[in-house]
C-alpha cells in the first residue's frame, strides 16, 4: 500500500493449508498459528487486525478485500510451512489419485508448483475409468458391472493401440506426465463410443496398472482373473489397427 511505508511491511511464509489459489484465509490463520495472532495484514485499501478490518486512518470498516499471498516454487520444507501431508491427501482422494497427480504435475526432474485444486482432474479421471466398466442401473441409479464379450470395433481398437504406443514411448522416456494425459484422452474417447468390450478394457487395465495400481488390481479381479495384474503381459502395439 502507498499509505504504509515499505519498512513497516514484512514478507513471511504462510502455511500452505491456509492459502487457496493464493488467497489467504486470514481469520483461520490468525486463530490457528500463534506467529500471526497479532499480525497486521495489509491489503490495497484496508488492513486486517485481530478479527476486524480498518481503513488507513484506523477507522473500523466492513471490507470485502482478500489478502493475497505471493506463490513461490520451493522444495517442501517444514521451516517454510509448505509441506503437504500425503496421508491427508490419500485419506481424502485415494492413493492412486495422489500418485497420478504427482506424475501429472510435470517432468520428474523439474521443480513443480503444488496446487491441491488440480488434483480434482485426476480424481475425475479415475471416476471415468471406473464407469467404463460399469453401467448405471435404471432403478437404483447404482453402478453395476457391465462387460461385453462382443468383438471390438475398428475405432475402439485404434484408440487402444494409439494409447499403447504412446504409453510405451512415454515409459521409455520417463515422461509420466504425458502418459497421464494420454490415459485421460483414451478414457474420454472410449466413453464417447460407449465402449464396454472386454477386448479393449482388459488391456486398458494392464497399461493403467503401473500408474494407478490399486484400481487396476480391483478391475482385474472383477474381470475374472485370479492372479495379480502385475503377472499379466503388457499389451503389444499393433500397427495394422492404426492404418486408415
């Protein structure tokens, strides 16, 4: 603020759980962290102090301003209060979802900004993957297992083998983030075709399994297999299904 000299302002780290898309929950922060109990939070036209908003003349006001933090990409560290507990994420979203999200953030060797809001994308993907193997019961609206032994169509085979090719190439390059993108595209395309063919969905479970092992293992068992999916042979890419 122009009304407050810079020497009166202090830049401090804020615990990550109190920031949502860089907007800080000041009330929860000042109640929950002793270091901020008596903090003054300066915004553009007002400031927050001990549960109330004031203008720069010190008069109490009603303010709709939000206090925005400045995001920085740093390694997770307790001293910087930017550590995300994986146990909490797993309890909320599941281990497969967290695993996929970590890979989806970007190349393994690069630093990546953590934004918990982005995990909803991988959560939606897992739900769509599960729905491929099920249909919604007309009466109960519950999802029931629904798999067809019919022969796969040319369009379905093309989607499957296009995905196999890309996943194999991605694994060779350790490019796991693009694999997750390819899985999302594949599941969306098969959903549009209303595909429920074993000939497509069985190999799909195998190629997904290194990335989301828990849901893949459960699908594999429901597909009627007694051995673990880790014993299954990885599907081979066949060029003929890509030919127009």
